[in-house]
């Protein structure tokens, strides 16, 4: 299957409610249609993820943000211009999302990943994808399809092998739904970098 066919097949699988293992710019992820309740529930079940932990979304374009988020501050667009595509997950006020996805909360984490193959799949699919790292809860994340392991891949509807991914350091999760913004998880983008951006935006 050539890359164009793989992209179409992966997008079709997502649209049909399937679970797809995909490479990202950090580690491999398990993805599902964010608006399909059964598919999102399957993500939790496959991974053994606690129901109280929300699942973030990846997007193909900044325009997709408006499908899933509301009341976005100007600082959001300042950050997306600087860091998307890339390793910054922004937590914002959710809109139209399944309660299972937000774990009953009012916010959602959003990111555009810097991975050409995944971006093409997302753009072909045309909507947000719920994504969680492709490993059982508590296990280390995988940087290759082999690392995902047969136990998980055998339960996938499709596995997209994009070779090795850059590494186990995750995206930084930055919550801008609160004031002042809070780092919820430190990752590839440093606290110092974000503090500088906040200071320059508020100047």
C-alpha cells in the first residue's frame, strides 16, 4: 500500500469508528474519531485508561479548533502561531464534546502534531482525533510499532507504521483555561519558554 492509499485507509478507518495506531512527533498514539462515543470508549478500554482521565485531541488545522473549543483567549492564537505544529498541548474550554472524552470536565487539550504522515491523515479525515499514547496504562510509551506490542496491535483496526518516532518526551500540557495559565505536564517545551511567551504577550 503506497502512502496515499495508507492515508486514505487510515482516514476511512477513523470515519468508520475504528481505532488506529499512528506515529506522532513524540511517540506512537492510539487514535479514534473524537465524536464517536463507542470508538472513544474503546480507546479507554484498550489502554486500560482510568475513566477519570480525559483524552486530548489532535487536529489537522487551526480551523478545526472551532469544532471543539470556545471562548478562546487571544493568547491561544499567539501560542499556536509560535508552537503549532509542535509539542505544545493547550488546554481550553471545550465545546460539543462527549462527556467520556473530557471525563465530565469542561476543558479539552488540543494540539497540531508536527508529523507529516499524521497531519495528512488528520486532514484527509477532516476532524479532530482523540489520541492517547499507544501503550497499556502504566507502561512506557512506544517509539515504534514493535514497541506498541502484539497485545495491543492485535486489537487495533489499523496500524500505520511510520518508522521510529523522535522519542519518549511528551508534549508540554499548558492550561490556558485558568488565569494565570498553568503547566499541567512538562514536556518538550520548557517552562522558561512559556513564561517568556506569557510575559511578551502581556507586555
